[in-house]
């Protein structure tokens, strides 16, 4: 059975159902994500399954979205599609987060044992934004002329090489 994930929830209550949840979250609802995209008009599709492992509540699932970014090579707009799995462990405080194994990603709940959907998934989505976005195919980037004008021939004449003084230096 698939249900819609509530906007604010207690993971302990959701793990009891064993239900798979789906959510469509607008990129514009994620203010930090929207600030690094050239356009936040796309949606983030999330599928999530809550389960209990040992003493922890874990959410596993997949994030799918399309980032609208500016190519840093040609400065034209481009799109990057992502479809990435995630696995997060809910903890009550920083101290418990530090005791988790290194391979587990902790999510700290608020004082009521709840978390907001945007808080849960915004950081996870931001991890997949390319640091330096650029087209994967160099031929797509139309990089214009990189040299402008010509140097006059007499520019090099009369200049001394600053390293000429090191020619006669004896290091041994």
C-alpha cells in the first residue's frame, strides 16, 4: 500500500504501518536548494519506506528530480537529472548521532520526536547538486573566441628575462 507522506511526522508512528510512502515536493519549497539552482520549477519525487533495525528507525528510499543549473563552462542553462537512493537513521539528539557507525547518516528529530518533510529531504537532495555544473559533452558548450587581438611584435623586444640573473647562480 502506498500513502502520501505527511508534512510533519513522527517516524516512530510511521514505522508501525510498514507502509511505503510517496511524496512530491516542489524545489521552491526548499529555500536553500532553490537559492543554488537557476530555476526551482521542478518537483522532487520521493519514495520512502520506514523500518526498524536494531534500536534505530531507518528510512530508505529514492529521490528523483531535475536540477536547472548554469553550466560553468559556457554559462548556458542546463539540466541534470538525478535518481539516487538514500538511507537515513533517526536519532533524538547530537550525542546519539555521534555514537552511530560512520556509514549511517543520522537525522536529528526535534524536541517532540518529529521532523518536517522539507527538513528531512532538502539536505539529501542538495548533496547531489554538482559542485561545478557543466555539460558532460564538451561539444554542447559553445565557447566563443578566447583570444582577443594580437600583441604587437615590439612588445617582447627590449624586455629582459627576470630569470636571466639565475643563469650564473652556482648551487653546488
